[in-house]
């Protein structure tokens, strides 16, 4: 098993029409990991008395409304039950090695939470993943963010892009259980950066396929500092999409 050696974590920062790959402390150019979603374009004709900046802010207001709804959904018992069931199902099938007792204790605690939230199974080994009730709202938020990114990319507004200050940004920890089970993957997250560079909202856009890697990535952006950003000569809230790539060390690192 590959449980030691250097862990390579790279970050792909997706901004308004160009792509910057940061190996968390190195810099180079990269092609986009995936194109923007195919969506109905943002209204291109400006209303009477409107400005390009106003159109952008109207779209931002729509996103804010969805974020409020999404935050309420994430606070619901149904969402917590979904997360708990997915984690239990994951832990039921991992190889824990010398930490098997730790995993068993964790499963016991999680199952108690699962039952308190109304989980239907009577035995922890029978728990199956429950779909998230927030998937629809998350898809709507992603679509609106895509439209904002497309609007920025169209160069209809002058944008000063945010930049992560990686000297003040902690890299995600590679979960030991993920290392033990040789899990690799990329977690893509949405990040809303305030005009002062502070992170005000983080959500998962695309899962790595492994819950521990997802959780490790989502815990990081809120601890980062970003350079100020804006458009139209003004600093404004600004969306970024950030990839955290968890990659195991080469086999040779263990020899």
C-alpha cells in the first residue's frame, strides 16, 4: 500500500477565460479541465438605462437568492442524513488496517447519528447511500455561476481577476484513510470572493468520488486570502472555480 512519500496536490484556478495552474506554490499555464456548461447565454442586449455592470450584478443577486436557499437545504435533517449515510456506506467498505478499531468507533457514532435523523436501516452494515435533497439547488447555483463566468469571459466588462495568495493558503491534508486505500481524485469547488479578498461562500461543484477527499478540499478555501477583484473600475464580489487534485506519490517513492 502507498501510505507514505510526498503527496502531490495541485490547484487549477479557473478565471475569466484563462486558466492558471498552480502546483500550490509553482505557476504554469494549463488547458481548461472542462468547458463551461452549455447554457442559455446571459442577456446580451442591455435594457434601457442599463449597464454591463448592472446586468452582472442582477445575475449575482439571482445567485445570492439561490445560495440562501441552498444554505437552508444544507442545514436540513434530510441533507445531514444523506451525508451521514454516504459516509457510513463508504467506511463499511474501506480497508483500515491497523486503524480498524478507530473506524469501528467512528461507524458506531455515525450510526447513532443516522438513526437520530430517521435512517431506516437497523444494522450499520446495511446502510446504503441516500441521495442528497439539495442536488437540484446545487445544479441551479452552478448554472448561474457558469453564466457569470461566461459573461466575464465575453469581455463585456472589464474584470480585475482574483488571485489566490497561496503563501497564506493552507494545502489540504491528504486523509490517512484515503492514502491507505490509494484514493486519488479531483475536487472542484465554487468560491465567492468578497471585494476585500475574503471568502464568503464555498460549495462543492464536482466530487472526487471519495467523501474524505471532498471534505478535505472543502475545508481549505475559507482559510485562504485572495487578491482584490472587481470590474468596471470598482471592486465587486467575484466567482472563482478551484480544483484540488489529490494524487498519490509515485510507487518509487516508497522504495
